[in-house]
């Protein structure tokens, strides 16, 4: 009997509920996206556009003819989204030459530094490497060119690097060369990270050359927890500008609060 009374009460409540004039209007198809969520997406896009414009303001500032820029943020905050948006915008302007490199694809702890140099050599058609490599019986056409054979030569290494940097400078006199190193924050090997830092410090002062990459401070400090002073010093020394990426959570919270209150008010 008690069960029958519960069922009857439920049916009465449902009947009263269905008599509401706004019932059909208030019911939403759960399979369809809620249009108000577009506002959240738009706010995120505006936020990323602001960061991209911040980076572009550095690239276009006449006070700087070279710069190193680190986009800093935790995993999932959209650092790569900013990079892709930046890359897309720069490629549409003739005054920029953009080269995008994914650090994961270059991952090789001991050879990462030399592989990055080799990539630049191929990008700028640096045939001078070939004459040097002939002394080591290495074919420049082979993908496995081992630059470490002569770049570790303490007597001539710096002169060779300087010659290469001058070659790059002559190639980009009339254009801004933007080198994007993505996924640096995904590297978990100390030596690999330090090799990238070494590469950046070696080539970051060529006029008209700008370098942009991503970093996650928390991850770096975790990897170098025994030598946090080392990575902190590298980051401070290596990067001229640090663009912090933090999603505007307070804005999103206000939107969700507003939408939740609106839905509650409709049903009360």
C-alpha cells in the first residue's frame, strides 16, 4: 500500500509539472550542444589571441633585432595552441620566414644539439659543412651526418659555428626568421633539455632570428629537483621574454555560475 501511495504521489507531481506552460521550451535535447558554450570557446580564443599579439609585438618591435621567447604554462593550458595560432598568422605575412620543429621527433639525448644544427644547415643550404665533413669521409647527403665529429673539436669549433651563424645572417638580412621549437616541455631527460638550451644559447643572437618555445616550470623543477638552481639559471639566462599562459579560470567560473543560476531559476 505504501508503495502504491508513493507511485500515486509521483504521478501527481509529474502531472503538475507537465502542466507548466514552459515545459516544452525548457526541455533540451541532451544530444545537441548547448549554444551558450560557444561563449566559453570565444573567451578562450580571445585569450589566446591576446598572447599571440603579445608575442608579435616583440617580433615587430624595432628595439629588438633578435629575441628568445618562452611560452610558460602547465600542461593543458594551451601553449601549443598559442604556437599554432602564431605560426598560422606569421606564415600569412611575407616579412616572416617560419620553421616549426617538434622536439619529440628530434629526441636523441646525446645528438639532439647536433641534429638541431644539422636541421639549420639543411634549411639554409650551408654547403660549407660538406667540405669539412669530407675530411672525415662522411657523405653530406646521408641523413646520419655526425656533426659532433668536428663540432667537438675545441680548437676550431667556435670558428666553424661563427662562420655558420654569419651564413645564416646573410640569408635573413631582409626577412625575420622565426624558429619555433614545440614540445620542449615534453622532454623528460636532463641531458636532452640542456642540449636544447645549449642550442638556443648558441644561435639566439643572430640578427633577424627569433626563437619561440614552450616551457613548464613545474615539470622542469621536478626533473631537476636535485639541481633546481641549474635549470632556473638556464631559463633566466636563455630567454629574453617569458609569456605566461594561464587560462582565465575566473571568467569561466563566472560564466558557469551565471548559466547554472539561470537554469535553476527556470525550474523554481
